[in-house]
């Protein structure tokens, strides 16, 4: 007993380790929810989001005259310490939990209250001097404080993710410039189509990611609209008049962002579709990354019996039985990350669908899934750039040979000899393993000079074939 203190709640007494800053409700959550092994403290932005929310609430309550000065100043200091990175280990509960986030909200209330008590010269658990519920949670409910903290965390986590996405697009753009004069065959339905440059292929990779940066940031802007002051269901019961506006104002100051009060607090308390919208952007980015990675794996396939138009940097031996084999392990792991992000998007969608009446109790799994998606996607992008993209090289001669040997270049002859003749030439070249070039001359469809000009691959990289 000397290493524990006794705290009480609705269900009775509970032993809490003497040294910890959390209290009885956090202790119950530790015992009830041993699920994902991913704790609140695993995501520092979330811990700071909770502290920022509690700090703004305390400032609003103090400004409105309902929080005594000594208690306010102690809560303020405690919350600022957490924002600065202190006490992060005091948030040990699992992100996956029942109760619509009540355990996490009370975890923050208890830690801040006990640190405030310590600052005021009292012992942990002497809540008559500073209460987790009556003071730290004043004018709030889990149903407004918890989603607000999630949103603040997601907004901050989005910033490095957007930077990593831009870094990836920029790296691909560098490769596009490097490969700008490397001729190759473009392909549709995995069949030869018409010539292009490897640079054009990589430029498309860069652009498809680049244009998602603004979409991602725009989706994150929704997280700056919060329902603080809604309390339980959006009616504001137990919150003082003006709290909602004051809290949003202080959140803006604390975060340096334009945090606004939700227009309709009842609607905002039960609606979680903003999380779905953001998860959908992550899904879209993932689908694009999968396409890029799959293309890279095809382009490097071989080396002797595949396309082998590019080389990926070798990262590790590829087989325990096949000597000399090296696999495209970085695109493979990025693919797997993207599959997980896509799966998380479905989880978030189903959880959002379960909003009932005035609350969505499934917000914990929404938070868990979004936090995970952002973290693994950012890590994946950084790995993709540093261990794959920057080291890609082109097999220029292989690319050029595929153009010269392809039946696909006959497409450029359509405007000059007609589709019927072009089809005849393509079919015969394929059947007899002869070249398009030789057959056109054999049938005297064009002169050598005309043919050389038309079939110069440089003249087939854009519009204007009819003008040749």
C-alpha cells in the first residue's frame, strides 16, 4: 500500500501507483483495454492536442470568471509543460477503447490536475484543491474535448506528411529531367503502344503526386473547426455563456491557426465525415503510389527476361536459394503500406457510419486508424525517396532498342499510308519477325527519306504527326 494511493470514482475505490500523475479512471482503462498496444503517448501530437484543448478551456473559463486564479495558473502551467513534451509517459492507455474516448479525456484531466496539485503544494489525489472533473474539465465533455484534441493532432501530423509528399514528387521530377532524352516505348494494356521518353513517364509520376498536396492540405483545414462548448450533445449544457467562442479564440492563439467554432454544435458533435474526407485523400494518394510502385517493378523486371528499362538501387539479397537475385523491396513495402492505408479508410468509413442520434461512439477507432495511416504513409514516403527514387538509373540502350524493334511505331504511319496499310504492315512484321521499316520500303508506300523523317522517334513524342 505504501507504493499506492487510493482514489475513488463512480464504481468505488481503486489503487493507483503513488508516483504516477494519472488517476483512477486511467487505471481502469489500463485494465480494461489491452487491445492494440498503441497507446495515446505513442502519438505526441495527440498528447499535445489534449493539453492544448485543456489549456484553451482553462483560459476561457478563467476569462469568463468561473475558474479561480490559483487553480487556473496551476492548470495553465501543467498544460504548457505537457505541450512542451513533459509527462508524455503519463498517457499509457490504449487508443482502442470503448466509451467514446472518455478514458482518454479523463487521462488528460487527471494528469493535468495532479501536476497542478503538485505545483500548488498539494499531494496527488487531493482533488478537493484541483479536480479533474470540476476544474480541468470545466465547461466541457468528452464529446467536445476528445474530438477537438484529435483534430488538433491530425492537423499537426498532416504538416510533415505534406512535406514528405512534396519531397517524393520533387525527387521524381529530378528523375524526369535526368531521363528527358531517354527514348522508350509507351505501353497500353501491357502491349507496345507509341514512343515516349522515360522522362515523360517520371514526369507523370511527379505530377500525379504533386497535385495531391493542395488536396491534402485543404482536407486538413476542416480539422480547425471544433465543437468546444458543445459539451454532451451540442446544447452546451454545463458550459458558461460565451465559452465556445472564447475557447476557439484561445485555441487559435495557442496553435497559431485559425480555429473556429462549429456553426451547429449539435451537428458537429455527431458528425465525423470530415475524418472520412481526409482518409479518402490518403486513400487516393495511396492508389497513386501503388500505381507508381507497380510501374517501377515492371520497368525493372528481369534483368534478362523482363523489361529492364530501369535499375532500382539494390537494397538486400533477394533470395535464400537463388544466387544473384535482387528484389524491388522498397516499392513492395510501399505497396503494402498503401494497402493498409486503404483498409484503414474503410474502417474509418464504417466507424463514421455508426454515428447514432447525437454522438458517434466509434471515434477512438477513427483516431487510431488515421494516426496510423499518417505515420506509416509518411515513413513510407521518406523510405521510398531515400532508398529507391534517388538511386534509379536508366538502361538507355535497352529503352532505345525497344523503340526500334517495336511494331508500335507503325502508328505514326497512319496519317501517311492509311490505317488499312498500317495494319497490313504491322501484321506481316509480327508474323514474319521483320521490321516495319523494311516492309514499308518493300511495298514502296513511302520513300526512304519520307520514312526516315516520320519514323524518327523524336518526331513521335507529341502532336503533329500529320504535319510530318
